[in-house]
C-alpha cells in the first residue's frame, strides 16, 4: 500500500477580520440598541473569540455592566502599567467582583523591557510615547494573542480625535468593538445612576479621564475631558488605539528601544 503523501505544515497568517467585515457590521448594527447588539454577538459569532479590555477608568462601569449582563465569562483584560493610581487598582477589584466577572486577566510590562528601556521608571517624563509602548501597547498585544476580537470603552465625545469613531473597526487584524461610540456623556451618567454602579473615586476629585498617575492631572470645568492626559505634550492617545505617526514621535525616537 502506497504511503500517504505528507502534507506540509501551514501557518495561517491571515487576519481574523478585514475592513469589509467591519463595514458590514457597522451597517448591520446601525441604530441597534447597544445591549441587543452585544447579546447577539457575544452569544453568537464572537463567543469564545473575544475579550473586553478595561482601564477601570471614570466611565468603565457602564460598559462592564452591559457585557456582564450578557456573559460574565468573557475574559476581562486589565493592563497594569505599574504606574496606576492605587484608587484604580482598588476600583478594579471592587467593580469586577460586584459585576461577577469570572476571568479577570492582569497583564504587566515585561520586566526585561523595563530593565532595558526604563530602568529608572522615569521614561514617562521625557518620552511618553516610548513609556506607553513598553507599559501598555506591548502587554496588550500579549494579552490579545488568543483572541480574534476585543471590546474597547472609547466614546466619540471624549475628544476631537474620536469624533468619527465607528462601532466596529479593524486593529492589527482583529475586530475592535466600540459599543459606546455613539453614547453621550449624559447617557452614560444616566445609565450609571440607573444601575447604581460605583464610580471611580478620583472622578469626584476632578479627574474625568484617568490613566497612569504621572501623566494624569485634574481638568477644569468646561475643558475637554481628556485634556488632563499627558498635559503639556502633543499627545492624545497611549498607542493602544492606533500608533503614533512618525511626525508625532520625538526626534530620534526608535520604538524598538
């Protein structure tokens, strides 16, 4: 009997999702209630393929509550940059426990990266893009490796740079969901009040957008909610939601170092 011909091993490098699929989902769920949309996707085609990423910031409770109402087993990813406010870490534990999430995954920067590129822990003070890359972007890539899609808490009202934010987009070959993209600040506040969700303790102290402690400051009434992030720098995003362009990087900055 002839020996069966051995098939070569093949590694599938194709992206899990492409832009055409994101466009189709944006059309399919246009005007659909957020809760209904999450129910259909989390219990259907994205079940077992998706995680939610949360900063446990000022408005995180609303989205976390919406997801928990559908499926508490959805993996919940938190990136601990090791520069977080203590209040954020306590809030993470309180909120995830109250909502009943069963799979909280905490990722930290690679200690070898820190030793090689941020030995003093002060990179945030002279190269915030490089600090975010080491402490946020790289850990998130590791965290998302098993997943084809992930859920983000971004909202269009948060900043001018997010004004055209869609519900679905493609990020490094994965489908990224922004379920609250079209929610207003008033809608969020009403939802949090209606469901009696706990608020981040720093909100009452004048922090409407909360990130790492060295790069987060208070915001005056009427200012852009994200104006307290990286104050004094021409920077509005950490890199998790789109990489900085070459013109945004400091002179001589090499993202590999």
